[in-house]
C-alpha cells in the first residue's frame, strides 16, 4: 500500500469503528414516540463470537449468546438513551482500542428514572464481516435518580 492508501484505509477503519459504536447505541435506545421499545436491535451481532460485555461489578456477559441473553433482559427497561462522544480510537492493523465518553438516561422497570455519565473502553477486531467488538467495558461514572422521572405522560421532547 502507498502512504496515501494507508492513510485512507486508516480513515475508513476509523469511520467503520465509529459506526459500529453508533449502531450499538441505536439498537439499545428507545422508549419514546417513534422508538417505542428499548434494546430491540441485534446488539449481540456487533460482537465477536467470543466477545465480552463487561459492566463489572454489576454484570458481565461472555460470548455472543450470553450477550444476547443479557440484552434480552435489558429490554425490560421501558426507556434507554445512550449518547457517546469524544472517541479516542487507536488502530493497529486488524486491532483497535477506543475510549468513549457516555451520557446515559433510562427509565427502569420499577418506573424510577436515572441520568448518568461514564464511558466505555472498547477493543475491536477486523473480521471477514467487518469490524466487531471484542470487549466493551463500561466505565461507571456518576449517576442520579431523577425525582420527577420520565413517564408515559411526559411531553415528547425527543
């Protein structure tokens, strides 16, 4: 590859990794008008067969099937919203690492509502099907319960 081709490939890889993360958010967000349910997308398909979703110390799932089961459980949440930003992505050949900032919101099955900040530390690998998530580690930051909460009667602000 020429120097220019290498730079172009790097930029393509960078955008594909970003899109993978954005799809993850899209597949898991919902619970408002136009997006009636949360966690309805095939999130597990974004991971390698031996991928890990690590939300320790709360929950950890290893392998695509366990990740699918975990996200089926997450679908009990009436609302979820993930906003990821400020990615720092380092690519070396067919492997990449990334750090993302996260602002998340949700309404839980008990109708309590939360708003939190944190991040993700991810590892990605290039596969014959494109980039996939090898490891997604949740960085739990700070969160707050929202006393008013989000309910079905809230005005549609999203």
